C-alpha cells in the first residue's frame, strides 16, 4: 500500500490521522521548523491544523498588519504552551534569512503569493502555498520553475483533493464507472460574497504598512472595504471570484477525471446587478473550459438564488448513465435508469480534535480536509516526491481561471496546446500572461528564479 492509498483509505473510513499511526514518528522526532507568512484568517486555519498533526516549532510569523500579527503570535503561544510568542516579522525576506525554516506556509493575498514562495524555495524550504498560486500566468510558471530548480516540495491548498467524502465520491462513483461517459460538467458558485457598499478612501491605520501590503500590485489608496479579508472583491489584488472559488471546483474536476490542460477557454463577465459598490470584480461570470471530449462550464452570480439550495457551490457531473453532484458538504449520485442512489456527507473530527469546536472563524467542515492535505505534504517531504496538489497542478488550475478572466477582458477565445498549456491562438501575447510589477519589485520569470 503506497502513501496515497493509505491516506485515501483512511479518509474513506472517516478516520483522523494525527497522534497515532503512520505520522506518529513526527511526534517523536525533533520538531519541524515552520514559518508562516500572512497571518490572516485562512492562514491561521492552516497553521493551527498543522499544529494538530505534527510536532512543530514556529520559528517566525510574518505580516504587514501589526495587530493581526500580534494576535497570531498570542494564539500560537497559547496553543503550543510557549512562554512567549514566536518571533514576529514585517518583512518575509528578513524572516527567511534569519530563521532558515524548513517549511514555509504562504497565506498572503493572491498578489503576494509568487515572491514569498519563490524566495522560500530558494532559501531551501518546502512550501505550502494558498490558491490561486499567482495573479498572472508568468508568475505561476516561475513558481513551478523555482520548485523544480531548487528541488522543493510545494503543495497548493486546493484541499478538495484531500476531502474525505469527495475522495469517496471519486472512488465510489467515478472510478466504478457509475456515471458512464462524462461529457459535460457544470461548476458554479452562487454565494453572495462580493463586497457591497461604498466607503471613502482614508489614511491607513498606524498598525498597517499599506505600501508593503500593496507590494507589487498597482497602488491604490487604503480603504477599509479592502483589508482585512475583503480584498477578494478588488481586481488589483486577486483573480476575482473565479480565481477564488472556481479554482477549487475546476481543480477537483480535473483531479477526479484525470484532466490536464483544456484546449480552449472562453468567458464573459461583468458587473450587471451590484453596480452600487466600489468592488471591481464581476458579479456575474460564465467561463467554458473545453477539453478533448468534454466541457466544463463555470458560472457565478453574487446575487439571486442558487439553482439548487443544497448545492450553492459545487460541481455537477453529467454522464450517460447518471449524474453526480459534489460540494464541500455532501455528494449525491442519481442513476439515469434504475439502480441505487448514493449519498455521502462531510466528515467532522470534533472528538479527535476538540480545538475545532471552539476555534474562532474555523470552517469546521474544511478542517479534516486541510489536515489530510498537510499530511500528504509531510509524507511527500519525507519521500521527496510530488504531493497530491503539487505546484504544477495548482498552476494549471490557477492559470485556467486567470486566462478565463483575460478572455473576458480582451474579448478573445484562447486556444491552448493541451500538452504544454502554451497559447496557440491568439498567441502568447504579453497582456494575456503578464501584469507589470510596481517598482521596486521585480516580476519573476522562469528564467530569473
């Protein structure tokens, strides 16, 4: 039994893989030297899951928001029972140089993923990085190049690949052939997650280094609607809702069906309903990803009702023998003619991990998936192998969403070489691949990592 079979089998049984079994060795060996860059909401969620499954020494925390950073320091101090918080840093470069961590968690906003990940790999650390991996395609290519050049293990936090009930749906329905021939998949999100309203720009608070927060992205004045957590509504700093939510579902579909690059990407998008807002990302978008013999269609609306209230953010697989719906909470398979309906639910591990019951802002249904995703990462580190969500897989899913945005903005259909992901038509145009960096930051490329 290889490590992926073990992890998948344990997930199907709804088991925790923490303090006993295959990963118990981490509790007996020296602690892993871990640094964390970007200590906001989801960053803390990932770090605290790691503390649950491995013996960890947090050698440094980094954030440009001093208040957020100090809060994270207190939480880690309390969780680990330390006499004082870990070292706190404002600049990730100083942290990496001084502390020499062996694992780095990168949990910054989208526009700040590439530079810390590449620098961490260059420094000799293995990296666990948030999705989408980059703000433009060239950044993503550079991140893959850096991982390979420096021989680092890099896991992307597309944790649907490690979600127990989704693994079950893949094995029980897709791999068993219950769907028959799959010719069409719909992926969608109808959460009302786009920022609504208007607030005037103002001076940043004294605890926030706003210039560093903007970093390589185009500078804009500080607005409390952006930071913290709502930056995903502002295109300067993210890839929109398609880059936040579609990437998860598209990546899940690719993994479940064994897909790589599509042949063609097209999209339309706009702000059609929520016009009275300073948010700049589309409130409505449709994208079509055409593979060899199936299409994957994305749709989001941040207004109105979902098409199915039980599946507001999900994927629907259409086969000639049945239909499968999959979300972060459940799955349902309905055969076309007769046969047995199948259903599965999210796995919770509240008894095994009582911290999950009380942790502020934790999405409890996601915690088991993140733990397994981190366990896969740790196993890949041990074996010096590719994790289940290797940086190249994260790049493909991220780039597809980025190119859908570019297709909508420029009014083009993008044709790709499905083997390499290179644009065949309209060609590798600069504006489709590359967003200039704000000085003094230097845009990474595969050649300069």
